[in-house]
C-alpha cells in the first residue's frame, strides 16, 4: 500500500517529442507566418497570360497563342508576350497590377480572310492603357502592326538580339 501511494505522487512524464514541440512552437509558427506572408503571394501572383479572356473559342485561342509566341525572323529571343509584359512592368515596376480589380485585359480576334486574322489587344488599368492592333497570317506566321504602337512592338521583337 505504501508503494501505491508513492507511485500516485509522481506525475506522469510527458513524452520527449511533445516537450520538444512545446519548446519550439513559437519558432514554427513564425516560420509558417513568414511563408504565408511573403512566399505564397509571390507564387500566386497573376500574370498577363492568366488575365486573358476565358471565353475564346479554340480557333481564337490558337491565333492568340501564335501571336503571343511570335519571336520575329531570327526565331529566338523576345516574343510578343515578353515585349508586352516588359511594357507593363516598366509602367508598374513594383505593383502586382494583375491582382488589381481595375485591371482588365481584352482580346478580340476577328477573321479577315481564309487564314488572316486581326487581333485587337487592350490592357486597361487604373493608371494607363495599352492598345495594340495586329494582323496575323496563320499560314506564314507573319505579323503586321496596324498602328504605331503595334508596329513598334513588332519591330522591337524582330530586331531583338
């Protein structure tokens, strides 16, 4: 009976793993908070391609993808997508502009002739607008600008080293 009382007086010892976690819980919470605050937003950051309209037909989507992948006669280097993204990044250097509710990207693809299409690209935000208008021949892959900004962008892509 005396032995039973002595056993009852002792508190059961916590497992070592539980003690380890309790001591370091604030450190783990701080690391998780840092990941959530700084890393997750960078991973989920919007891009130009994510902002394209979702209601395009397969044909329109194919034309848009061909246009955005156009990289000039030297077929390497800067693409139209990269050039537009660079223009937007220059205008909004430290902003996540694609996450802003006022930012809209509109694309209109119109068929002109058999394999010739017109693509009108509008980027609108709270601060500035970019409007481009191209003709693209899907057989040859040639792209022509229909206004000064569009021509400049195609020249930038064509002569990029």
